[in-house]
C-alpha cells in the first residue's frame, strides 16, 4: 500500500512539473522596424560639406532575407575600396528570451569574424547554428551584390 501511494504521488508530481513548464508560444519573428543592434566597423560621420557627398563613404548592399527555422536573418554591408567597412544585421530572430540570449552572444561574433575575414569564410557559432546558417546565406548574397 505504501509503494502505491509513493508511486501515485511521484506520478502526480511529474505531471505537475510537466504542465507547469512554460514555453514560448510567440513563434519566430522580428520586432518590426528594428534597426540592427549588431554592427561593427568604421563609419565616417561628419566632415562632408552640406549638399555634398562624402568621398570616404562606401556603398551599402543588403543581402537577401534568409528564412530560418526561428525567423528571418538579413545582413547589410558597407563596402569601400573593395573592403568591408561595416556589417549590420538588419533582421534576426528575437521573438522570445531564448532567441535574444542566443543572438546577443552569436551575432557580435559573426559580425567580428566577417570583418576579420573580409568575406564569408567564417565559422558558425556553436549553439546558434540556425542563425549562423541564415547569417552566412544573407552575407553571401550581400557579398555577391558587392562583387566581392
């Protein structure tokens, strides 16, 4: 009789823990209109005459949107003199706390590696494989458009 009561209580506890675990139901997505938080590079600010163009400013190319399992990823590059001067991530999965935690770690690494490699020959970030693949897809698209 005692074993039956212990078994029953253990089963009830397991069911309570199982149904008490909260998960995200928001699904993949991007906060609308959000500008990239993750960018790196040297940008030229100021110094241009009013009405003129800055001769040091590079051209900006935007990669295609890579649809991933957790949401879209899109990269924008600024290229000057055949070199990548800035990388910005325009879209990335951030619809829940787990996405934000992973991408706040992974995206700065991907951006830094892109700047160091000056191309798409970079390693994926462990634990952020889906975002890394989307980033590389969009990055390659932007590099193709820039002719690099």
